[in-house]
């Protein structure tokens, strides 16, 4: 894609903008934002619940942002992705469509019910979303406002919407320990949600849940 854009720009005597198609291993930030080979990527055409965004299933309330992010980690974390650059958003993130082994990441996330089709920018995944809604998969089986509405409500109330929950709650022989970004064992610590491990948005949240901070 970049090569053809470059050719067209050169034909009109214009400079090539500073962007590239990201490629590399996936590190999940939240359900619609990932790092691909070190580039922060906002997946095009989808909008996932924010970390800390509540949803209800029956009489129970859940953090649907964490739920969605955990699903995407289980599906794509550590795998190699290839992306097509489309834009750069106001936060400086690359906006792109990405594939893992031929699977469109955006389509897979929406189809599983962990993101909505972001109609304000594209109707690419609208039909995929309709299928997930009809089947009641993921967040479509819960009571929840749209991520866009949640962000708008947060702004009106003067609240900051967290970009990501990056504290790793690990369970080992030493008990429940959380690792902060920058600590010695953070990068090599892997989170397995099926074992009860989890991600936290703040140290206070981790301590309240019964985890203690790693010594280093």
C-alpha cells in the first residue's frame, strides 16, 4: 500500500509522509488498540468498550473493557500481525487494518462480540456486528451503552478515560503479585486469565483485590 501511495505522490511532485505499514508481534493494550512491532495501532472500523466501562448481565455488573481486552489477548497476544496504514489519529496512533494469519483482527473481534462497528468512520464491519448481535455474543449479550456514549459521559463529568490497564496481576507460588510497567519481571510475566490472573488499572485496584506489589 505504502509503495503505491508513494508513486502517486511522486507523480504530483508531493513529499512522502512519515508513515509505514506496521508489522510484527502483537501486544494488546485494550480491545481495539494494540502494539504491532512497537507501533501503537488503533484498529480501523471498530470501537470496543473502554477499560472501566460497566455492563450488566442479569443482576451482575462487570468491567466490559477488561473482559473484551482479555479476550483479544487470548486470541492475538504474541502473534505476528501485518497491517495496512490508513491514517493517524489525534493521539498520534496509527490507524490500520491488521491481519494475523489471514484473519482480519477487527472482523474477528466484532464477530466475537467484543467491539462494535464504528459507524462514524466506516460501515466495514456493520454486517459482522449484526451477526454478533443476533447471536448475543460477548457484550451484545449484556446491557451496556456504546463506547462512544460512555466516553462522552465521562468527559461531561470531567473524568479521564483510561487508555489502558497495564498492571499485571500474576499468581505464583509466592501468592498474588502485581507487576508494574518498568519493573524487572514485568515484560516476561504472562497473564493467564483462565488461572484467575488479571490486569489492573491502578495499584489501588490491585491491592483492594488482594494482590501485593512485586519487590522488583
